[in-house]
């Protein structure tokens, strides 16, 4: 028999080998999850702060432009 015609046997795993054993302990996984959640909250907070700053910049700029136009009209 050649190598191509031989039946292929798949290795059978026992029930013990099939069980998933996590690499990290449960407490560590929980801590990582909490850190990821807090990191996501910090990112959202920073985005909101930047939007507020941008809005403040726009209002200040529009007020300055309005004031400049008013002064030009008076002159």
C-alpha cells in the first residue's frame, strides 16, 4: 500500500483533553475585564471633553467675529 491509499486515523481526544482550561486564573481575568471597562469609560470621557472644548472654541470664535463686524460697521 502506498501512503496515499492508507486510511487516515484522526487522533481521538479524551474528555479530559477536550475540557478548556483557561491560561489565566479567574480572578485575573475578572481584573482585566474591569480594567478594560474603566479604560473604555476614560476614552468616552476624553471624547466628551474634547467635544465640549471644540464647542467652546466655536462659540468664542463666533462671538469675536460678531464683535469685529460690529466694530467695522461703527467705523
